C-alpha cells in the first residue's frame, strides 16, 4: 500500500510512545525539541472514532518543527466522559498544566467535556467536524444496547468494508482511504473501534463551554458526509461568536483532504 511521504516522515521523526495512566494506555507522538519555544502551551490533537493520532500527520510534519504538537490515540474506553478524565490524567503525567486543545469528531466531543470540567487548563479550544448533541449521529447507528451485542470482529469488518467502498474522486481521497485502511485493523483493533463507536452511542448532550469565545474556534465543511447538516448548524449557532473556519472540500477529514487550508486555520486560530 502506498502511504504518504509525510506519514513515513512522521513515524521516523516522531516515534510513537505508550504512556499508561491508571492502566489506560495512550499512544502519543510529541514533536517537542530544544528548538521549540516553551512559552506557548502545546497543541494536543484528538482524533475521531476511526483512526489514530496519525490522521494529523500533515499537521505534525508541517508545524512540528516550530510548535510543540502532541497527537494522541485514545485508549479503548467506551465512555466519552471516561476518555476526558483519562486525558486530564495524561496531562498530569506529562506535566502539562495548560494546553491548547483540538478535537475532531468524537475527539471534539471529548474536548468539550475536558473544557467543561477543567476550564482553567485550556488556553484555546478548536472543535473540528464535531457535535455537542450526539442525537443525530446516534440515529445513524443501531441503539447502544443492540450495537453492544456485536462482536469486535464484526464491527471491524464493517468499518473496513465502509472504508474500502469509499469513493476516491481525488488523489487526496485515495490517500485518506489508504491511510485509514492502514490504521483501522492494525494500530486500531476491533475492540478499539467498537469502544469508540460505543462512546458515541452512549454520549449525551453537553452544556455550552464557557471558555471565552474569542479563544474558541470551529472548523467544518458544508459537505461533511459524517456530521449531519443539522448538527453542524447546532454547533455554529451555539458558538456564533467564535471564529469559524469553513474548509471547502475538507469533508470529515480536512486534515488530510485539505492539509494546507487546515494548517492555515490552526495557525490563525491559535495565533502562531
């Protein structure tokens, strides 16, 4: 399988490492080096339900030499609140008192929980292709009780089949397909995929994050095939005073489909 050069560069330049916090294993890539300024909090990157922190490979290789970025791969916890609590424990383990936080899809939902519970530890927040009310997303899947009865092998096979059948109208879409098929089923096991789906299916509507909206930004695309249009409008209306970056043709994975526009939005949102 032909994988993007930036992914190979990422894996050689910033090897993944495992950190256990209360028996929950996080996989992280950290671009920290002596040349990076330490007066700016690191940007922590949370992926969605499918894939790992490597979905941010373009951003990591593009910004990693200038800013400290930490991409994370979730432990297989089937509860978004537990994921948020474990993330804060990971921050403690890494001695990160304050961070900038970007979450995409499920990661964006988890990021909101962290901001709601630990507002003082978030300097700036970026919510990408995500939701605060999971109802419309949940309607696309069987009820949690029914989904829980599926085997991990069945869940993984269905996820990979969906990826394999995905259209590839552009070279970026082909890259996305190849990357996700590389990650899902190898670095992300069937148990992990099932747990992430369950985290979405058991999620509940969240309160509004009270972070100063000048410090909060949204990223989305009008034609995101995963986030329902009504869900996207809910986010825009709730955070109407925040900065909104519409990334045309970014779909649900603008970090891969439109990496230059995505990086530009991140730099603008964080003031780098």
